[in-house]
């Protein structure tokens, strides 16, 4: 749960000041950047989880449903889904099992390779992800709280960072 903010005081700026005061000048900017990213992630995830809760979804489940909705014939192998979502196979199995229990996906044997499973979006899953997407678009993605220029710059900077860490190749 988020604790209320202290008006006019940025705890990350204070942490940076403390880093400098303790002689860690070279590390202070990086600490502030990492801590800012982590805090922004917490703020967004808290908001998104609250919006998805009435749908019985987590953000990870939402992402899997949305991915399947974009796929050809609304189906995809577990392996490909895991690669696209950058999720460990064990985590993906858990996500898929929960969505299957709820009737939003079906897990079927892959006719091309009997050792693998294909995830198929059901009509229920398609309706659910469309409703959830409309809420996330209106409440989060369209109103992120930054100008269009800031959003573009943020995405560009984070893309370079991710590529530099091997997340994908530019």
C-alpha cells in the first residue's frame, strides 16, 4: 500500500543528498535513477492492479490475454508466449492454468509437436481483455501524467537502457 506523500519533499532527492553527503557522489545519480524507476513501477502497478481487480486479473494475466488476442487465430504456443512476454516457463504455466480455470483460455496439444501446448483465447477471454483494455487505456495509458514529448523521451531512454542490458537488440 502506498503511504501518503509528504508535501514538498521528495524522498529520492533526499536519498541522493545523503549519498553525496556520505561520499558516494559517483553512485548518487545512478541510485536516484534506479530508485525512481522502481518507485514509478510501484505506483503504476498499484494503480493497474486496482483497475484490473474487478476483472479478476493481474497485469501478468492481462498481458497474456492481450497477447493472445493479437495473435493469428488468437492462439500461440506456450513457448512463443513466454518468449514474447519475457516470462519464465514456470510462471507462464501458472498464468495459463489460472486463466484456463476461469475459462478465458484453453490449453490444447500442439498438433505440430505433441510435446508442446498451444494457448487458445476463448470468447470469454476475448470479451474480458477488451473490457479490461478499455479501462486501462482510459485510466492509465491515455492519462499517464506526462506530456507526449516526455512520454516519447522516456520510452526512448528506457529502450536504449533495455537494449544495453541485453533485453533486445536495436
